[in-house]
């Protein structure tokens, strides 16, 4: 008796399907293909390999899988659902050949580990490995989660198991042409945006219970809850930096960094743009848009913000002059209230500690950071970010919201900004060539920071509560 069957989705997969079928041929398991209108040789390959096929027009992956599971006459107790661009690795093949159902009598689903490839490069970092997918489940228990438009998954209520060495190799050869990748993800971004708008309007909920310490899919559901609460346009930047730096995505090389940028930033910012477009379209169709008119609250907000920004900015410049011997130097303030040096010491010590955690030796004094064997940077007044903090402080004070929200906004912005500043100092100490370099790192960093600030301001001011407060 056969223990499991394979179900595969296809659309013009003549480049991938033979590879997949070859990887499972030795198992001699019943195989079913649900096609969505291939115009190449996909169906001819299925006929030659005696694979049973059916047709269903494509709407999204969850509905396609749902149709396949309900249409095919699957008689085996277990089902394995695969994408056409995946292959069963020798390690997974061995597990399937030796599969003993008695050992999994109390298990309803099994997670496979995925190795994802982009342009021939294994994406090993950035959160892409290990990566577990529920691909094998009991036929009468598992089902396709229809509460997802794009990030499709199967659900098998009850106990599940994880095969950490049961690898699926996934490589879409069509994506070697970047135009294909962009066109494909442009379609996907619309599906994700539509789904997220429905979640904002409480029209769609997750099927799985979010749980950080649960199954891989429950953990994903928990992380998604956080993602949906993050401010749009900010979150792609934060996510890309998190993948590239904290999850070591930069170790995946040039192709890997391109992949992390496209998948972690480009795709997600397109989603955010489309979310705004959908919301604006719905507002117009519902006749709830309000005509924007110049008014006194907006003028008052702008005037207060500019006044406070100028006040803080020039006060810091003046106070910095009091800290330097000569001119307006004030000995008492310099010795007891030199917050400029306090900030410099904090940044120097934090940058030094970060480098030491990475295994580098460092030396610091009141003005400089030296990464032994690499380079040295001096933290001048311009490096401290007092201008940016003046900007953020002025905006937080004049921002039309409750005091608690203002405080949280100010603290969050300054903490994130100085974290990026510390990261900059660490990289400069390791790689910057100093005065002989043609790169003005101040200009590049300020451009990056002010871009993030403008994106944040756009998001905040576009929020309805702020619009109402300014009208």
C-alpha cells in the first residue's frame, strides 16, 4: 500500500517539472498535477510520465491548493504538496523511502526544511535558512489556509513534526531574468496589499493562533501581527536592515544582497504603496474624502515646529562654543554640564563595545575610536547628530497628539537614530580611509536619515487622527 501521494501546481513549468519528477521517481508514488493553463510542454511532460492532471484557472495559491486537494481522488493516507520549482533532496528522499507510519501515528503534519536559491546562489542567511514548510500531512486532516492571499500555507491541526535534514531545494530558474522576478512580484504585491487592507478593516483574520514558541507557522503568525502594526514605509527599511545586518544577509554575497534588497525592501515597499492606493480608492468611492484647505492649525503647527527646531539647533551650536577653550568658553559649564561630551562618550563607548562583541580590539579617548589593525575616526560635533535630534524633538513637541504618544515617538526616533549612528561609527572605524577618502560619510548618512524622517512624517501626517487635528 502506498503511504503518500504528491500534488504539484504548474503553469508553464517545462523547465522545472522534469527536474522535480526525476527527484521523486524512485518513490513510485501517485502524482497529481493541477495546471492553470500552461501553453508550453508542461502537460505533454505529465502525459509522458503518466501523471494525472486537472485544470483550474489561477486566482491565488491558497485557492489553487484547496481545489487540488478537493478535486483529485487521493487514496493514500498522506499527501505531499510541492511547487514545481522545488526538488526533493537526497536527504529528504531517504526519509521518505524509509517512512514508517507507525512512528508517526500521533502526528498529523510534517515540516520540511527548505533551501532557497537565487540566480544559482543558496540564500543561507537573512532568515532564509533554516526555513520550515508544512508540506506533508494526513489527507483527511490537513487543508489549505484560505485566509491568506499570497503567503500560502497548509494547516494540520494536532501534533506536527519537523525534519530538519529533510531538505526541499527550491530554485526558480525563470527568476534568473530579473524582469520575470519583478513582473511576478508586482502581481504578488497586489495580492498582499489587498489582503492587508482587509485585515485593517477587520474583514480577514489569521486561522492560526499566533504563538512565538509554537510551530514554525504559529511563530510566523506571531511575527506577522507585529509587522501589521509597524508604520508603512518604515517597516521595509527596518526589515531589510534587520535581514542584512542582524541576520547576516551580507554574508550571502552580491547575489544574496540583491535578493535581500528585492525581497526584503523593494517588494514590501511596493506593497505599502499599493495599500495606500487601495485605501485612497476606497475613500473616493465612499465619498468620505475631505477637501484640503489652508487653515490656521496647519500654519500654527508649521510655525511652531520651525521656531523650536531653530531654537534647539542654534542653542546646541552656541552651547558647543561654551565648551571649547577660548572665545565664550565657560569653565563651570564645561566641567559640570557638558552634555555634548557626555553624548560623545556614550557614542564612543557604545561603538567600541559593539566592535569588541564582534571580536575586534579597540581603543578610545575623549574624541576618537580606533579599531586596532583597521582605522580610526574622530567624533566631531557634526557626528553627534544634535541637528537631527533637534529636528525630531521639535516635531515631537508640536505633533498633534497626546503627551504619552509624543514621548514614545520622541524616544523611539532618537533611539533608532543613535543606533544607526553607532552602526555607522563601527563601519567607519573598520573600513573608512579617513581624510583621503573621496566619500563624505556625513552627507551620505544625513541623506539616509532625513529620507527616513521624511517617510515617517509622511506616514504620521497621513494618519486620519493627525489630519483631523490639523483641520
